[in-house]
């Protein structure tokens, strides 16, 4: 089926979903979870085809690990759907309301977007997560996954659609877009009027291309060139612990630290300790000359290093002479994701949080906390790095729009 | 100066504006208002050049009326700026906040977008309004007005910039983009990373072209093919009064009604009265055959009529057999702006407001109320008909984004 046909079916399904009660949607989520577990065998079998094909093509084991589904992983995915059922329904929430001076009653109410398109890369768990989140928020979803996960996604979506249909909601709440052709991505990006919002999830290249070419409104997610700034008043033990956590606890994710800035007043004391810790942890350091003199393992940092999201055990390091200089550096190289200061100074904390322009600014805490789960949202469709609509971790409310409901008694103007 | 240079200056100004206190911003708004009044002569003189040029080109008097500035109109524009000073500052508002189970303090705080671009047509009052609203919300603005108002806009912006600079804020808070070339619109649309959001204000053609070609996120405003649906349980006197108000009180605006749907059970009673009232008010009716038989003045309605935003004393009229059919019609032809039902039935009201997908749905009230001023927002930058970020009348909060501020005590994950 063409993307246009899929989108038209999604629009029809969306009308039913928009007025479905939370009870009905939660029943569907539970049914989806149960079906994923019950039909584990066929999903794992389909996934086996993708894994075998990936292996044949010489795909790296780390990517194959992301692609592979096991019974235990399907249980975890199903648990995720059950947790969504326990979350509050964003639809119907009254965001703002008042009675106007003329007696008109005004309410701004959350409503679903309608049809959400998600373009993503190899992880098949995103298929079920995205289907669950969009269904809970009353939206129909068009899933355009990676061709390398084609069999896995087809099996998962088939199982989910059957489960949804059994609860009385339209199966077209969840549809898969043909992953074998680049044209379908293009068609999604041009489906203005049929698709209400596109969310690309994946590498920087994918996101950039969607953001630049889409006529459908896009929520940009992801790229995080996150900094840890160690101020001259920082508790240096705290700084080291936050730095190591932010860099090494999970280097492949967008909220991991990619760059360290140290105030010159404490650089002499802090940097040797930090560089030794990095060496122990297997982190390659790209440093300016004043950093490089401290440790022969330091690689000279280029301009490009400071602009790089390594997503690996690598970090760029620079010494700055002031808070101002740190903020200037972050303004220049940061991607507006998550930026942290370690400081004992209230004034520095306030200055940093006020002036640094990012989705999240942190004081004396690791950037790794910038996450929908950690923020208590219960689920996350991604982390927005744009300023329009949603910024930072996106939970269920971020998958909705609003509508004004105005009630009068024959009011004219 | 090129759009890129202007945008870079705007970014620098935006950093100061982002942390300016409400008191400072309000001082600037008052100074702007005072200067517009004090320097009325030079603005009116500059405007005279635009008006003379428009007249020479045979521009219609109604458009010249929109273009013309008089001392009284400048006083009204200045009063608008003073009213903005009286509004609450959206910046710094804590939208959401909690202490997480691990003790991290989480706050979601409103922050300015940064740099806002506004592309608009002939009305020079928009220049001062948009400058005031963006400044109050802590944003720098790039104003790309019409070449037909070039002299007027240049004079107004010159006056505003001087007033702003005297209060200590950067004059580059407000900058004019060269209106003489189409290239500058294109440059604004391609200034991703420098301009945070674009708001086109004007005709459907302008808005469509910006929405389709911009890589900068856009807030779509305006087109309103608004319906009045008269249900079988409607108070027909109320229906007539709402209908006439919505169609005739100001036909040129986006919240005016463009289409009437009447339930067949009351069509026989209501339509003759409505058609007579339309005739009296000079409204041309485009009707389906069952409407046309009632009055020889009725013009046969084409499919295109039902999709047309007349913005004039014209209306399309159709008879429907049910609420369902009315909702189907609105779903097909509506532009998602403002849709009204006149009904005595609570069930019909609930069904209509739940199922009609529009920025505003009204029960027993004229569509003309869908307006930032009427909604009590104090000011309005436009009416969004998109679902992302803002939907319906946009006041000051809609000119902001948010930022998460996370405060810990050495928290690691």
C-alpha cells in the first residue's frame, strides 16, 4: 500500500482513537503486551531472519545486539506496554480554563495530534514502544523502521494489530510503512495534511535529512554534544564522580557527556585526577595544549573535536578562565541538549542555568538524568532538541495538541 | 545587511533579552509607545510615500486603508504597546516542577525562543505589534514586511530601535529585513540554526509557500473556512443572530463564518428566514439545489465553494440530514480554524466538540470570539491552525519555549 493510502487509513482510525476512553486504550495496551509474550516464537523466528541477514552482511556485533530479540527482551517490551497502561491519559486534560467577562466558558483541552509518523533505525523494540505511546495518547501511527529489521517489525506489527482489533479499536491505529524503499521516507515527509507530525529517531544524518526536507511538521530529537563544566568553586570529588558517570555509564546515548570544561583556577588540581580516571576507564581524551602537557595519552583536540558527539569512550577537554568563557564555549559548540555545571556557588549556578540555552541545564548532577524515565514521565518517545512544541524528554502530553472549547448561550460579538 | 548578518546580530541581542527582567522590558515597551506618539510626524510622512505609491499603482482603497497611518492610529498602536507592558511576563514561569524520588529538583521553566522571524503583508501596525510582543516575551525579532509598506516600516522600526536602545536593551532586538527582494524571504526560511521560529501572517499563498519551503520551524496561521451548523434542536432566533454576527460583523477576518450547514428537520423553517436576512445584509449565498429553490438570489454552489474562504459578504449553504453528516462535511472542507454548533441538545454539543478537529469549537457562540483579545490573552501574534506547539489564538506564552532546570547535590545515575 502506498504511504498516501496508509495515511488515509490512519486518519480514519485516528477519529475513533481520538474519542476512545482511557479504559479502552488501556485494554488494548494490555492485549498488545499479552500478545507479544504469547506469540514470542513467531516474533523471535522472524527476528532470526533479520539477524542472519545482518550477520551475512558483516554487521557489527553491537548493532546485531540492538537488533536481536529474545523471549526475555519481549517480556521487557511487553512490560513497557503494561507500564503505559498505568500512566494517566493526557487526552482530555484541561490545560487552561476560565469564564470570560461576557460569560463565555473557555477551556483549552488536550487532544491527540491525529496521525504521527515515526522514522527510526534498527531497534525493533521502538516498534512496540512507539505503537504503545501513540495509542495511549489517542494517535494513529505510521511506523517506518529500518529495512534491516523488516521481518521483526512486520511480525511485531502483525501481532499488535490483531491484539488491538480484538479490543474493538481499529487495527489501523498501528501501520507499518514499507522499509525497503527510500521513497517511502520521502512520501511521509511530503504527506502534509495527512500526517500531523513526524518524529525521526536515530542518527544525526537521518534527523537532519528529515528536518530539512519535510513539509510535515517535525519534532527534532537527539543529537547531544553535552558538556560538564567544573567551576572554580566545585567540590572536586563530586565533579569527578559526575564526570565519570556522565561519560562512562552509557557512552552510546545522547545524554552522555562529550566534553569537559575546567576552570583554570582548579585545572591544576582537577585535571591530573580526571585524566588518570579517564585512562583507567579507557576513555580517550582530546585536549587543548594545556591539557595535553599533563598526560602523554592526551590526543591534541581539533576544532572539530569540540563539535563532535562521540557516542563512545572519547571526550574533548578544554580549560576556561571564567564562567563566561565556559558559557561562550557551550553556546558555540553545544547542541542544546543537556549541559551541566558542578559548582559550590549559588551565583554561578543561577548564571549558568539562566544563560545556557539547552533543553536541560543541570547543577551538580550528571547529564545522564535527562531522560523521560528519570524525570518521572513513565515513558519517553524521544528527547527533543528543538524549541517548538516540546523541548527535552517527551512523554505522553508531548504527543498531544490542544483544542479550545468555547461554550456560550447565544453569544455574539 | 544580509539576512544572515541580521540574524547573527539578533542572536546576540537575544542573549541579553533572554535574561532581561520584566521591569526593563516594560520600560522599553512604554518608551516605544511614547516614541511612536512623539515622532508621529515623521512616521506619517514616511507612510505618505507608501500611500502615494500605492495610489499611483491603482491599489484598491480598502488596501490603502489598511496601509494608511494617521496620528489617531499611531496613538492606538502605542496604546497596544502600553497594554503589553501591563501583561504578565511569560518568561520564568514554572510550567511543571517536582522533586524526584532521588531528591533531584526538577523545574520546567518558560524561556524565550531566541530569534523569531515574522513575514507579513501590508499592514504597518503589525510592525509595532510584533516588535512589542516579541520583546515582551524576551525574543529578538526579524521583521520582513511588504515592500508596499517599506517606508512606513523603516520609519517605525527606526523609532522603536532608538527607544529600545535608550532603555539599555539592545536596539537589535528589533530589525527590519529588506522587503524589496523575494530573496530575503527565502533567506529567512533557510536560516535554520539562526532563526528559531518563523511566523507568516497574511494571505493563504504566502503562508503555504513558507510552510512548504522553510527549514526553520514554522507556526502556520490563519486560513479559516469556518462553519456554523444549525442543529435540529437549535433555538432558531439564536442561530440567526449567531449566523449574522459570524458572517457579517467583519467578513474580512479569519474567524468569520464562510459556510452554513442546516439540519434538514429545521431547514424549512430556518432557511427562508436566514436567506432573507442575508439578502438584507448584502450577503451572496452559494447554495445546493435544495437551498436554491427557496430564493432566486441563491447562486448554485460548486464543490469549490464549500472549500472557499470568501473573506467577503458571501457564504456557502448546505442542508444536512444529521449531526454526523455535518461533522463529515466539516472534516472534509474545514481548515481546522473555528467551527460552531447551535443546538439545544447537550449530547449534540458534546459530540460536536469532541469530534470536530479544529483549533476552536464553539457551542451557541459566534466564531468571531476566537481571538486572543476576546480570550483574555491581552494581545495576539496570530491564530495558529497547526497542531504543533500552539493551536488557536497565540498570546505571549506561545512565543516561548521551555527549559528543564535540574538541581542536584552530586547526583549520579
